[in-house]
C-alpha cells in the first residue's frame, strides 16, 4: 500500500474533562500515527509569580474542578518542605481522608458516567449485552448512572465536612490543616464511609471487599466471575464481560513505561502498612520494560520541542522550568499546549494502573505480565482502586484523635525551594515552588494529563496515549469508537493543562 493511501482524520473528543483534539493517520483500517492536541493554554504558573507565598494554596486547586484536593495537597507539601516542619498525625489523617474521598468519586464517575457510555455506541447495537448496557448506562436515566451520581455526591461530603467545601477548598496549610473536626464531624465521616462501602460492595463488586481482595491473578478472577451471579451482574462483572466481548484487552498498549509519585503518607502510630513502602500506602516507582526502579524526582524533565512554548534545548527539570507561550501562524512543528514531561527522558504512563504496578498489586502484575498493558486492564484498575482505599479510610477515620493537634504553627514562609508530589486521581502530580522575600519567585506544575496526553518530545518520542493509539483498528473511520476507548482508558482531563482558547 502506498503512502498516498494513508488518510488523516481530526477527532474532537467529548466526555473528557476539558477540550481534546486528536489527529489520527490510518491505513487499511488501522491507526498508523497520532497527534494529541491540548488546544488551550494554562497560565497558572505565570499567574502565581509575585504573589504571596501561600497564594498557591488558594489558586492551584482551581487548576482542576475534579482534582482540587490533590492540587491543594501538593501545594501544601511544597510549603511543608520549605518550612522543614513535621506534621502531626491528625494532619496526615485528615489530608489523606479527603484525598481518598476525591479519588473514589472520580474513579466511579469516570468509569460509569464516561467510559461505559461508549458501550452504548451504535457499533455495538447487535451485541447480546447491548440492551443491558442501555439499561445501566443511558445518560441521566440508566440505573447505574443515577446511583453513581447519588453516591459519589455522598462520599464527597467527607471533603466538605473536614475541609469546609468541595471543590476548591483551602484547608491544608503549611504545618497541617486549618480545620479541627468535632466528634460529630468524625461520626458523620464514619457513616458516609460505611454507607458508600455497602453500596460499592452491592452495586459495583457484587461481593464483600474482603472477597474481592482475594483475587490475585487471572485464574482467581475467572473463579470469582463464575462463583456467583452477583459477581457477574455487578457493574464490575458487567464491565469485564462487555470489555472482553469487544476485545478491549487488544487495544491501547502504549510504551509500557509506568510512573507513580506515590501517595498517602503513613501517619505515626497507624496500623496501616503499605504493600511496597514503609512510608506511603502507595509506593512511588518507575517501571521500564518490566523492570521496577526507585523513584527520584531529579529524573523528571519537561520538553517543549512540539509544544506551543518558547524553545529550549532538550528538557528542563520543573524547578528550572520555563512557561513562555509561543504561537506563530508559520509554526508547523508545534501542535499542543501540553508540555512533554519525561522521566529519565522516557515517556511514562501514569494513573491507577501505574499505581497498582509500582505498588506490586499481584492481580495487575499478573494481568500485565500476561497480556501487556491495554485499555481493559487500565480501566479495571480504576474501577477497583476504591477497594484498596475504602478499608483504609475506615481505619484512618477511627485513628483521628480529637484531643491531639492538627497543626504545627508556621509564622512565616522562609526563602527556599521545595516541591510537593502525590498521585492525583489520574496519576502523578507535582508542584515545584521557590519563595523569596515572602513572595513566589517561581512555580511549576506537572499534571497527570500532561504525562499521559503529552505531544512528542525533543527526541521525537510520542506521548503515552499517542503511542497507545498506534495499531488501533478502526473499521469505520466515521465512527472510531475504538479510539475513544483507548483515550478514555487514561481518563483524560485536559482542564489541568488548558484554560483559554481563541480559534481562527
């Protein structure tokens, strides 16, 4: 087949947070190249320069209307580092609980409201499970959709109780938290966690959390699926059945590199232990070609060769990063307002699947070892992450001591540099901060979607979901539902990389 037979289509993708445009080249019904365009510019780094040292605590939660708690946490951790001050156990517990509540609502809203909507595509109308998919996932009407909206609103009340509001709360401060929950607040949080857990067990898993946690490999998963009708008929079981019917396990491989910054610092005296870390519930790490490496934030760089920013050679560490937008009508190379973050100059996928792998979760280590990364296992990790979080939330809300401190006093922010790292709902999130004379001298943010949705870098390497699209079959270019499956398996959130747009 000649080069001339290659065709290009532009796909404005909906049901992602923000605005995403894809340009896809295909030949003989298969994707041969892809370009991911973040079509809006985010200027938070420049807005923060010259502001008060604590202003990032108020402004950066506005980067994203979904992951505001994660941005607040990373902003606070950067200031904690500059101040060099230890946090009381209660502060860790309150910070962790609010972040986990945000994760749980995001994971299930994405899975039920955004990802599984594609199961209703007309391309699948003849499949035997289509009618059931319609009953579950029809927008605003499907029973799973209605229940997910109702229950995820309930779990978010934990953030409002402990942090005053959601989204855009600002209760985390250098030294701890500025909120001091009462006995009634703690009881209310316990009630909400128990209520949500019961619903998640009945509606999503179809079994108790303890039974699901016994599933450690593909063989266990098959036994679990065939064990009870409730397992097959829960939303997780239905997802597994439908995903295999449309062969999601054959889509979206990508580079095979995974990155997690780690998250959820373990408080002093907690009975909770991490699978692969003595200091965090989820361990940080980098996986390249199946080999796990210890994480070092000094290995992060940002490239702009194909991004709408002023050029610099190679990549820069975020602490030295430049965010100078550059758009020219004569520029033909640059195509995205996302930068291209890299780890040891390698593209790296981040998110729940990366988190499960760097944390040595046996089920996902086995699934990826058998079939490689793919859209099916990527979304599976997101749907079952609440099963990892909810039992820990129950323990940590019980460990809050109302008579112990929540805050260590910080009078002034000294001159210095620091960074805050965590895993937001969609993956690795970092804030790098420099303070001088009580003012912000430099601020740099690297978001999960910047990792996953990045354009090519200085070496010409595609970003993770650009690479994941290569080889994707699209039998009907007018209805490329397969492309939607791959991109949505990363839970694209363009708002964290974009903010203003003018076309024409």
